């Protein structure tokens, strides 16, 4: 058995050492932390508050200097070969600019090893960068570039000036001909020769300037050939280094099987893949004959600018980077049931609020999909089709998140669908939501303008991005306060995915997640977000209609 460093495998003390072993491993992408994971995380958080092993600015203390970088930490509950319960700790990425610190499992592959191929190749790449920089900043090279630019400009001026002279002379000869209709042959020949001579001089002028430019360009090309050759070598070496890194970066599973990043992602993986806490923890456990029992990851420090991350709160593993890796690493390990495959809205009734010949509006219960999902067919769409089998068209004009309850507007035919959807697209439909927020809002009302974009590495999460995000605007007003929570009314001006949830939770928004938001906040008995009011223009009745459905928690 490989020696387990005592500072990495930490044994639980009573009463946790006597806890029953979890029968199934944590489903990484949606979970309630096991009691053992919570205790392991508590001990890690306690350590982070008092440790002196490293200095890292999490943004929790004003007196700390340097860039503020919050960090995701992970814990893995394990059992060793003699049956003892313990746990491991890990951090995502680097911590205080290093991969290794006491008490934390190491990275799966350490690119920072002094004797590793990455470091050796990095030295060569840095030397190439230095050579390129020296050439690009050399006086001779930059002088030639300036001279070439100046010469090209002078050439253009000289040629254009002579062309203008030719044009003026041509006009003079034309006037002379008009004033002297009876030119002799000798006079006519002279005028022709003048024109021909000017053309010859123009070609000679262009040739002289071209010769000057060619001489400078030839000398300049010698520099650029050296620079381009170095850049080609750098590009080829970087590509080869990347491919070698991806092939060397391999992950274990319980069977001792390894798969590289390149194999797992069938090509180039996303940036940072394999650097999250979960793969590090599992890899170390398999290396050291430790049986994984449960895991959890939490955020420590200030929230990043784009994402919603609350200090000390648990979060699932990311889907884009970790899901393919963990699929291999957890192969054959019994997992908790995937909640995404469970129809939580199966027994929840859906009531009809309004119906006529063209339109039907329903009260969507929480946990019911608006349209069929990949694994669950039950939805507002399928239920309406079952109740009204003769209607046609896409039916669902807009959507509510599965966890959101409230008014959902539907069309019975394609024409009505197109007209209503046009009203949504043009923001002609007024919507009001009621939400209960986890925290107290001091202001009474306001407008949130935070552009949103999909987090492609962690679907379905949305993040704030002022460069690439789509316009997302929400008006809000406070209704009341209750026991540390705030009841608010949201009026979304735009209709982006998770707009109200992100605008509520993000630190640049209200900084108070909606109660029960299992993506941007913490789980509860439900998501306390309800579509309470909807006002639209009836395309056939030619009148404004307002539907109201009071929130069950208001």
C-alpha cells in the first residue's frame, strides 16, 4: 500500500468517526452535502480562518494587499483500507500562485515541476520570446520600417505631383490646339513628342522610386524572415507542448484505468480542465487506495465580477470542465439519483386561468417544465396537448424556469403564436413577478442593468458580462420585510434566461438570492419566485387583457 501522508488523510474524530458510511456517492452536479462532507468543510473553513501556511487575498480582510481572488475548495470523505473514516482537502487552480500546500492534495499533473518537460520547454519558449522581442525592438529594424513608410509616402507624393503636371500640360496643349486650328506638321509632332516624353518621365520616376522601395524592403525582409521563423518555431513548439500536456494529464478511476484530457475531451479540452477540486481529490484517493464516499465544494472569499458566488456556500461541480472527467473517474461507483431525471412536478396540478378560441393561459406549478426536456416529457406543452389535442402550433409562447410558478401564456394556433411572440420580442407585454429574497434590502425600489451571457463551461448558469452579455434590465420595488427576508416585485423589461435570479443574487444587483434558488443561492422547499401578472394585447379581440395570479407565499 502506498504511504498516505498523515497531513493529507485526516481522520474524523468522534462522533463523526462513528457515522454510518454513505451507501451512494454524491451526485456531483446537484446535491445536498452529506453530514460528513459538511463537517470536513467546516474543519477546512476553520483552518482557512487561522492558517499561517500561505498568504492569499480572498478579499475578506481589508488590510490584505494584492489582487482579490476568491477560491473554490473541495472536501472528499474517504475510507482507508482498515476501515477508518477520514477526509481530504483540495483547492481549484492555484493557491497563492502555487500548486502544492500542506494539508491539500496535489494537482493531478504539476506543470510547475522544475525538472518536468513543461518547465524545460517553457524556458525554450521564453528564450524565443526574448529573441523575437529583441529583433522587433531593434533600432535598425524600426528605422528601416520608418524609412520604408516615409519612402512610400514620398513616392506617392512625387508621382501624384508629376501626374498633376502632366494633366496641366495636357490642358495647355489642348488650348493651344483650339487657338491654332491650322498647325503645321512640325508643330503637331512637337506636341505629340512632349506628351510622349512626359509619359516616359513618369514611368522612369515610378521605376526610380520602386527601386528605392525594393532596396529598403529587401533589407527589411531579412529582419522579418528571422522574426517569422522564430514565431513559427514558437507556434509549433507551443502546439506540441500543449498536445503533450494534454496526453500526460491523465486521471485515474477505481479500476486503476487512466484517461488523458485529450482522450476524455476527444481533442483540446477547455482552459483549466482538470484543475478543479473534485478531480484532484478523486485522483489522489484512487492513487492511495482510499474509497470515495461523499464530496462537496464551497466558495471562499469575495464573489468574482461575473459569476454569482457566495462566501462559504456549497456549489455543484461545473459541467463543461468537470462532467466529462468525472464521468470517467466515477465509473462503476454507485451514485445518488440524478435529480435531473426525477419529475418533481409529476403530481402537481396545472390549472387553466383563461381560455378562448385562440389563447389559453395556465397556472404553472413549481417544478413543472414549460416544454419537454431531454429526460422528462411531462410539461405544460404535453399537458395542454393532452387536454386540447386538436390545437396546432408551437403552443408555448414564452417560458418560465422549471422551478418558477405562475402565469404561462399559450397559443392555440400558429398565427396567434406568432403575434403573441412578437409582442414578447418587442417588449410590449408587461410582466410582474413576486419573489422572496434571502436578506434585507435597504432601498425601496430601483432598476438593475446587468448584461447576461451563458457560462459555456458551466451550463445552465448565466453570468454577468459587460463585453459579450445581452442587455438585461429589471425594475423592482420592495413590498415588505419578514424575519431577515424581503418580499419584492420584479418587473423584467427584458426576458433573459435566469435574469431575475441573477439580478437578485449578483453582488452588483440586489446581492440577495431568491429563497430556494438552488443555482445562485441555497435550496429550500421551493424557488420563491412567482409570475403573478401578465398584460398583453389580444390579437383577435383587439383589447388589452391582464391576468393575475397571487403568489402563494406573498
